[in-house]
């Protein structure tokens, strides 16, 4: 199984693949149609995309990781920043996206609602953000 991120948007995003030079890959890397259909349980947006990094992994950001493996934590942090920069170009003021993280095949599992967070673009306190499995991050502009 692979940890993956699903991005829900109310707009269309262009897909890319691992041969692109982008840090964020938007496409169907590990999931299939039924996985993306099942993850809708946690999202309110119209379009669902699977995203990963150019290293073929999902974004998982845990502050404990910053102590255990600072190098990996910094890579994940750069990936999150790249995703947020990309979304800043697509989101209109007042709009939002949703980022749901889980293991592929566990999209119907219950969400850790107490770990859900909201990120406001432009007012980001990046060190406070954690992206863990079965959590929803709302990204607002």
C-alpha cells in the first residue's frame, strides 16, 4: 500500500506525469476510479485528483519527523510549499481546496476529524501544519 494525497478542487487542474520537471505530480499514480470515488466521503469539492511528489510519494508532514529525520521532513516541507504555491495560482479569493491523506484502499476509513486543519494562503504558519493519514486539510485563499 502507498500513502497518497487526494486534492479536491472546484476547478480543473492540468495533469502531468513523472517525466515532467514539476515537484508536484497531478494524476492517477496509485489510485483507481473507485478510490477517488470513495474519498468523496471526506470532501465537498467537485473535482478529485491524486497528487504525489516527483519522488513518487505522497506528502506526509509530522513534526516528530523533523527530529527523527530532518532531511526527509525538509523534503516534505518543500513539497507542501510547492503545492501551496501552485494552488495560489489557481484559487480565487474566497475559494478553497481540500487535501485528504490516506493509504490507498482506505479511503472509506473514518477521518481523524480532531486533526483536520485549515491553511490560509498568505497567512501560513508552516511549522504548525501537520499532514497525517486520514486527515483533511482545507486550503483557503
